[in-house]
């Protein structure tokens, strides 16, 4: 009886025990074990780099005031005013920006070449008025016959509060008269001048206090 035979074959097939997968070869298991151990070692060794800061410029000495000079947009016919005093252990940089002209004010001091060698960046103790300031540095680099200024933004901090902020050397961009130029990369070991500049295209009073300038180095 063909129909009965077909039912019998179907019932027999349904009662068959499913075959188990073949065990994974030992060589593959060993390979997976080695890879897992390697990943574990790489993860545990990827610890963050530890850094330490050391003072570069402080404002405890009365003679520090004479080390700073002012460069305003008046050198190019502008109308901004500004300057700095050292009092109560801090540099106080104040003035008035007038955008009807150059629109900037800056204060700077000379640095001994090599003072930044081996460092990774700056740590600044600052109290800001909420306006945008930048660090400005100069080496002997030139572009089109003019000295290049390397500038990096100082991170914004709560207005009127002392805050430690970090500025990486990699943030410095070469410029001439405030315009970016394709000059050589910033070389910290060759810095001969360091300072602060405001050129935020906003008219009005400004005030920035600086308690210390430190360098950040890897331990």
C-alpha cells in the first residue's frame, strides 16, 4: 500500500535524532585563547599618560612687571588701548577694544630659547571676563619676510572665577597680522616671546588676570 508506506517513512524521519555539530578543532580553540589573552594585555597596558606641571612664569617678583611690553593695533593705525600691571601676585591685562581699525590688544614678554623644550603644552591659572583670549608665541620663523605669530585659543572659563586651563602646543596656528599663513609648524623649543592677545571683533572693555603660566610635561 503506497500511501501507508509513505506515512511510515515520514514518521520514521520525524523520530530521527538530530546530529550534533562536530567539536571545534583544538588548534582553533588554542588560537582563540591566544587572541583573547593578547586583547586583555593590550587593554590593561593602555593606561592614560600621567603629566605634571612646572612653573614657567609667576608674578611674585616686583621685577616681573618690567618684563612685559604692550603691542596694540595702534602699530597699524588702530584705536584700541590696553596694557598690563603686576599686582597682588598676578598679571592684570586690561583695556578697550575698538574694531574701527585693527581691533586688538596684546601684552608679551621675552622667553629664553629652549625653556619649553620637552613640554607638551601650557597650564594657565586665569580669571576671565568671559571674552575670547589667545596665547601668542613667536619664534624666528618668517613668512613673506615677516615674523610669524603662533596663536592658540585659551579655553573659556566661568566669568570672574579662577580656573586652571590647558593649552596644547598642537593648538598653535601660524599667522601674520591675524591671518593664518602656511608657515612652518610651531616649535616650542624655539619660542623667544610669549604673551596674551584679545582680538574677538567686539568693541568694549576687557580684563584678564593671570596668576601663573606653567608647562605640562609627561612624568
